[in-house]
C-alpha cells in the first residue's frame, strides 16, 4: 500500500487552480479539479479541497473515485449527524 499523495507530491500549484467556493468568508470550502501525471506517462484527475482562511493552507487531495463516494454519501444523508451540535 502506498501513501496518499499530497499536492506537493503531485506537483500541483494551488495558486494556479480555479477554485470553486461554497460560500463567503473564512471557513468556506473551496474545491478545484486538477490533472497531474500518473503512472507510465498517463494523466490522473484529482479533486483538491481546502478551507478559506486556514492558517496552515492545508489542501486535501482526493482521487475521482473517493470524490464520487463522498458526493454519494452527502446526497444520501450519511453526514447529516455531523451537522448536529451536541446540546443544542
């Protein structure tokens, strides 16, 4: 098993991406779709995600399969409990 690549491993410049934002202000989620070299000279699609205003500038990397699974889970309510704040 190999480790999941980082944006640096893929040679992707975050500043050069077209980010799509979920809302306004700090804490909004931004997503970009990028392509990077894969094995044997192929190209591989990646989905990048970050949070606006994150002081660490963390960028999460998902392959297309992981991204489709995430979207499927969101559409089917798998994350609804995560939006519930305990005690409210």
